[in-house]
C-alpha cells in the first residue's frame, strides 16, 4: 500500500487492492517460515554399519589327542557380541528433497495446511521469491507492491471532517481486522519449526536479488525491527489534503519510513496485536 490509499475517498473507493498494511504482516509471517540459522541446525547423525562379529574356531580335540597333551588346551572365552548401533526410524528416513524454487509454492502451502495453518489469504504464485523481495525492501522501509502475496482490504478508506480538519475515520482500521486476526492466529511453534526445511530455497532467492552472503535471519530480523519501531499514536490521526493524496498532518509521522506509515494505518489496536505477534516470533527464532 502506498500513499495512494490516502487519495480522496469522498466519491471513489480506495485505489490499489494490494495495501501494504496487510502485506506487511503476511509477508513477514510467510518469510519467517523459511528462516533458518546454521547454529540451530541439529547435528546430523551418521549411521554406522553394524559390526560383524566373527567367532574364532575352537579346535576339536579327540580322545587320543587328549592323552598326548599333558595340559588341557586353553579355552577361548567369547565375549558378548558387540551391540549393533540402534537405528531409529528418523535416521532411516532420508531428508525430503526440496522442489525447485520456481515450483515451491504449492509444497509450502500444503505443508502449512497439513500443520493446521490457514493459507486462504495467500495468493502468490512465487511465494518464496515474492516474500524475500518484499521483506528485503521492507527492512529498508520501502514498499514493493509487485511482490505482494495477498490481496488487501476491499472496503474503502474513510475520513472524518470536523471543525475544518480531516481525520482518519476509525472505521478504516476495521478493514484490516480479518488479515490481522489471521496473522496472530498462526501457531508460532509451527511457523518456526518449518524454517529449517526451506532455507536453501530462501538463500537461492536472496542470491537472485544480489545477496548471496546475507543470512535469511538477518533480513527477517531487520524487517521486524523496522516494524517494531513504528511509534504508537492515538486513534485520532489528523490528515491534510493539500495534494491529490491524503498525508499525515504531523510532520514527524509523515517523515516516517513508508513501512511504518502503513503500520499506523492498521489502527492502534491492530498494530499492538501485530507487534506482540512479531515479538513472539522473534523470540522463538532466537530461542528455539
């Protein structure tokens, strides 16, 4: 969502179906699915081949030979056979083969659905690529709607006029309730547990946009930090209509990075809920 959402809504609906406020929370959530930290990767188990125990042959002594031998032949004590290493089911199963990056969207969605996570808001055909591009730009406060992975709210943006001033109508915040409800309902443990699986594809997508040496977690933590730094303001936010687009009347708010200005448009309650969820995901990633 760009500032075009603040274009005059007195006679026409808001332009642009892919509004950032919804995209921010969805892209962060989906991108986090593919985060992995090499330090967190569990050690790989090496399955040793069972050791074959060869029993030494015991000489057969005949009765005649016994008479010639003054002392009985030394007997060979056989120890307990060396226990074969236990092979667990997990060790026997090969790691699942990842699909090509261009064909990874459906497997990701199926895995989410199998874990009981709703995926209806997601519409991208190149989920990993789009999310990586979006979140990489997001960490710099930039909005790239071409990498949108969900559709934005369809209800129009509303304003209130009072005493010659223009304010955001609190009903505008309600447009984001559905997508925020979806985001905060995601199971943090499920999301974080999927991170390891798709790390190679995320790294491939980062390489495609010029970051071959950048760790996925760096991009994600930077983007979360960008959103978490959005200032908390009250419900009533004054706008100006000095141009064809509405702008924040407070110069400090208008000077914020675009991503933070979109967070403000969620409304104070939705923004608080999103921040709490982002914080829980960040903590889960740092403390698996």
